[in-house]
């Protein structure tokens, strides 16, 4: 039986080590590599060409959204399943827009994780039951006005990153970052950095691992 190959990405080593050990005991999976940063995940995905990457979102050097975007650009056939503690729509929509085929919460059981992996590997989409309503709720939400790239910038604003740091992380010019920042202010109708930060905190967008 051909096993599905995986890369596990999480900046907490004890997390990805535990998941890897458990999945390697399954008959359908083999973990090819583990990564604790977004940049490492992109490099490993290009090198190993796995069937699936299990991707954390909040990481110190390159967040999961941008890492997913780069992996899908380089290896379109690689499936990505987001694994996160975040339940806010901006994260779920951001990962799906970046190319992920599923989103599972870290509070999920191991059995749910295995189920999600199988569903995504079969070419379908999986969302944890706790967040499914976010993608079918048509109630207008200001955050939904942001593009995928603006979402990346807004999350970095929430983390207190400078324009230079954002430019380096997203491989964009400082001028482009400033354009995105202006668009975010206009779309959210919040015109100060303090206001944006306060709004981000109210929405739970500040990263636990800045």
C-alpha cells in the first residue's frame, strides 16, 4: 500500500514531534520532515514534494498564510491543511484564499485530525465543525473586505511589526506595504495605527508568538 507523505509544520517542536510520531504509526501515512518555521516549510516542500503539508499559522519568520501561498505557487499538487488555535474568520478565510484545502483546530481530537487528513488528501475540503459557520455566514464583516495580501499586512500590524519588517517578511517593497496599509485603513474606516491595533486586539488577531 502506497503511503501518503506529509510534512508537519509548527513552531512548537513538541507539537510537531508528537503528531509526527503518532502519524508514523498509521498505515496510511509517513512523515517525511518536520519544520518549525514558515521559511523552512517552503524549502522542505520544494525539496521533498510531499502529498500534504500540515501547516501552523502563527510562526515567527513567515506566517502560515504566506508559506502556503509560496508552497502552492511552487508545488500546486501539494495539499495544505491548516492546523491552528485561531477561530476567527480572517485566519480561516486567509488560509483558504492562500490555497489551503482545510482548516482544523488544535483543540480537535487525534481521530478528527486523521479524518481531516484523509478528506483533504482525497481532494475535498475539511473545516472543523466549530468554524464551519464562519464560511456560510453571509452577515457583512468589515474584515472580509480585505484582500488576501491586505490580511497578511493587517495581521503583521496587529503584531506590532514595522513597515520594514513587513516588507522583509512578505518580500514586498516598503512602498507597497504603505499602499496596503492605506487600503486597510480605508476599508476598515480606521485611520490610526493605534485604532487598527485596538481593532485587531478586539478581533483576537494579535499573535501569541510575535
